[in-house]
């Protein structure tokens, strides 16, 4: 075997060896990626209801949601986070202009609350109990969260929220929220059953 031929054979052998190493490395990386454990699923999550009635956790502006046979359009959504704990509030609107808020939270079970604003209320939070509209409410929790807003909410795209939540013995809710430097907004809330809510996702860039 002459010199040039030997050199060519040696060079090809080296290239084949390098290619084999690259293939082996890619295979190892793929194997490691595939071996990562999946995020644990909630064994008690009602996936049947999600499939039949839509998933409220994935609501977004433009979707339609039916609550007790009343259809609402999702005008905007607010996603909140406090110390790694997150929940969402969605501004709903009917064709007649009836506006409500729907909060969606997992604590750890799915909790849906339909809120009605009380713009004429003059009470403020802070006391351990409050009397409002013939009911007595006890302080439940308070804090401050970061938020991001999408769609038409009337809020800045991001900022902070202060809140103070109360609950009556019958389970009714009373909420105080203050976005940024704004004053307190008061709303009464009614907890919904999962069967009360039907979600109709609308096609769009964020459609799931």
C-alpha cells in the first residue's frame, strides 16, 4: 500500500471513529432525557370532568364559559403568584353587560368562586370579623401577590395586589383587593360546584 492510499485509509478510519463517538454521546443524552421522572400527577384530579366540561385551569381571554346556564365571555385574565403559590381570576361578561369575576385555584382540590363586585360598599378590611349585607364574615387570610394581566381587565400588564379574604359560616366569601396604589375593591363570592361550570375554548394562538 503506497503512502497516499495509506494516509487516506487512516483519515477515513479516524472520521468513522469520531462519528461513532458523536452517535454514542447523542444516544446517552437522549437516554438521560428520557429517564427523567415525569411531573407527578394528582391522583384525585377529576380528569373525566375536564374532558367532558372543559378545564377551568386553562381559561384564557376569548373563551366562553357557561355558569349555571348563563354564558359569559372571558374578557381578560389575571394570574397571581405569592411565594410560589398561584391562582387565576378571570373577568367575565355577558351580552347584557353583566360583569363577574371567576377565581380558579387548587388548594389542593379545584376551587371555583364566582364573584360579584360591591362598588357601593364602604367597609374596609382588617378586623377579625365584619358584618355585611346581613351576614357576619370572619377573617380567613391576607397577603400580597404579584400579578400579570392579559386581555381586557383595566389593569396594568403586571404589578402587585394586596388582598384580604373573609368567609361566613355558610361558606359565602367576602374579598378585598387593591391593585398597586389603588384603594380597596369589595366583592362577594359564591363557591361553585364543578358541575356548575362548562368551558368552551375558542380557537386562537393560545388555544390548547
